[in-house]
């Protein structure tokens, strides 16, 4: 189980969300069999989506983060519900790159530096909310920070990290998202910046046993933080046979007839959890009648 905590400064002016997404990133690697650098990239995006999901107001709301850029990994997608349960996928799970100049996994090399971050919020309205910003670095945390500044006009700092073991499993993953409500003083901003600057990488803190609450309280050090709420989060796909049928139907009846003609059994794999749904020719023809 992942753990996400939301905290607030005593004066109510600063919100800080922090999470341990180790289990989520671990599961994502197990499903998609990603190489280390893609594990880190997708793990970071899943973590950001989860924290943004928990900010949604409505129970049935969801948020989708999609990065479309010029790196070899192709598109990265992460979808979260309003309880921080996430799922994700990537076009090319295996990308091998040298470590970057800091000796770290070169996430921006895999994701690309030129491209867009799309944020789609399904708030239960007729049309979803769609925000989009050009990538600033492809390292993802900075891109999320930039998204909030540009698209939602909320001063934000985001930190994300994924530590990958030599055997390619995930050792630790997590992140924090701190946001200033309007009217923050210069002093508050300076103190907060200092707190964030002095922070170790979040994945390292988690690997050393820090809890999300301890991380959030360090970010809000000096602001008498309190816990707002906590969520148990997990990698969760809500695919079902009915959903796959709807997706098939959206391809059109002619296409379904063709598929039924071509093979006895058509298998459809879910991009997010790789569960396989089988449809016989008869199933497809039945579906096409709808
Ligand atoms: Zn699925």
C-alpha cells in the first residue's frame, strides 16, 4: 500500500502533500517490465498523478497526465482517481541510456525535452478540463511545477523520485507537492524555499525510513503543520470486459465484422494492467449487433 498524507500550515496558507509511492512504482515495473530509466520516468508521473488526484473534489473525478515529447520512451500516461489510486502506461517500456551528468537515471533523455504535458481532469461535467504546457525539462517534477504556475496560477514546488535496484525492481519512490495559497508573505516564501532546498532527494529519505508525514513536516518546518487527511493508495486498474466492449464498439461495426472474419479468437490487452480479454468471432458478431 502506498501512503499519501496532506498537511497544512497552522495559518492555512501552505498546503503540502507527500507520498510514499514505492508500491505503486514497484507494481508498474512488474507490469510493464520497464528499463530503469523508464521505471523512474513513469514512477514519477504516477506519483504526481496520485497527489493531483487527491486534490480533486468529487468522488468520481479523475485526472490524467500525459507527456508527449520527442524522447525514445514515447508517450507516458498516468491516471488517478480522487483517492490517489493510479495506473499508467508508456509507449516504449525499454529504453537504455547512459546515466546523466549527475550520475542519475537520465529521465529527460528518455522522455524528451521538447514536448507537452497535458493535464485532463474529469470533474463530472459535460466537458473535461484540459490544461497543457510545454515541457521545461522532461524531468517531470519541474514540468509539474511549471504546469501549476502557468496553467493554474498556483505557486507550487514539486519533488519526485524513484530509486531503482540493480535488479530493476523499485527500492523506493515518492514525492511531495507544496502549494502556496494567495497572500503569502515574502518571509513565508523565503523560508519555504530554504526548507525545500535543504531537503534530501525524496526517494532517498523514504529509503532511509522517513514517512510521508515526516517529509511533509520537514517541508513545512517552522509553519506548525497539521495533518489534514491521509490516503492509502495503490496501483489500480478499473478495466472490465464491459469497458473493453465499449472500446471495441467505438471502432465501428464494420471493423468488428472484419475482426470476427479474420480470426476465431481476438485478444485485447489492457494498456494499463496487461490483463487480456478474449472475444470469439461469435462474441464480436453479437457485439456488432448492438
Ligand atoms: Zn486494466
